[in-house]
C-alpha cells in the first residue's frame, strides 16, 4: 500500500467513526395542535364576570373592544401563540370544548367558558377599528407684541390616516394592539406681513429627543404656545402615548430669523 493510499484510508475511517455533536442533532419541530385550535373556535366569556373576552374565527382572534386589532393565533403544543406586531405566548393550563384556562402576562390563571348566548355575536358584528385621539381639525391664532413688534403665531392640528399601534393589556391580562391615528401640526409665525417661519411638523421630527420605542407608539398630539422672549417664539410639542399618562414634552424655539431648536422639557 502506498503512502497516499494509507492517508486516504485513515481519513475515511476517521470520518466514519466521528460522533454526531449536539449542534448537528436535528431540531425538534413543534407542530400546530389542530384539535386544540378547533376547540377554541367561537366566542369565549370570562367565567366569573360573564364579559366577552374574544372570538376565535379560523386562525384569527377578534376582540370586542373596537380599538383592539384582530390577531393571528396558533396553538403549538400546550401554548397559545398570538402573532401581532410581536409574538406573545400564553401557557394553556386546561382546555375542553367549553372550558379554556391559560396563564396571562401576570402569571394569573384566566378561566374562560364558551358562550351559548346568541346575542354575544353583536359584540363583533359590523365592528370597525376606531381612533381614540381627537381626530378633528384644530386651529389656533395667537397675536403677541415683543419689543414693539407685532407677531402672529398660527397653529393648525391636522388629523391624518397615519396609523400608530400601541400595546396595552385587556381585562384578561392579554396583550393587545390598539390602533390610533397620528397628526401633522402646522406652525407659522408672521411679523406683520413678513413670514418668519412656516413648517409642517411630523412625529419623526423628534427622533433625537424621544426614545424610539416610545416614539413608535405615540401620537404628535399638540403644540402649545408658551411665550416670546429674546430667544424667539416658544412652543411645547406634546407627544403622548394614547390611553396612557406617559408623554414627552419638547420645547420648540423659533428664532426671529426663522431658525429652529428643539429641547426636551425636564
């Protein structure tokens, strides 16, 4: 046997004797529990209060709250998986044709029973997603005098169809995605007939002042006039998370030369 044949034989033997590592082991795939998904079809109500919790139709869960978005769902093993803007999982404790018990976000057991009241369907029929913000045009004029100069400050809040999705928890402790609509706010400042400043403000104009996660779920709700001083015209831009007390206030200063500066209000 030649030297090269011996080397080749050793390589083949080594490869054949090599053990499979853990990383090479096949990954177990959890298949969807179709039986559990079938049992979940219908309208479910809270066992204690009798309030409608949700309706499962096909692979979609609908909520009676008109601000909450429907969500795609799966049952993987013994886990309820909701796939909205992000994926959320809830362990299933017990499931039967007329009983559904799962653990919510607070690690509390939620007991639901399947509804046999035909009137509960009206909680979902002809339901459309509603906006919770003001959704109306607002105009405000402010005329002030500074250093014997007359300034006309104009604000217009324009509702839009730009959707904002915000995460909240319903009565069952389940995370739901609510939908709102953002605003575009126009600001103009005139010194007599001279235009000092004019701009449409969008939520994205405040990316340097407001954290990304909050900005994504907030609405540019208003511009409030504050004062005139040697720096210029002062406004406060309000960015608020709907149905929450959380908000960011950003000071907007417009100089008499038309320059713009933004600062977070502490």
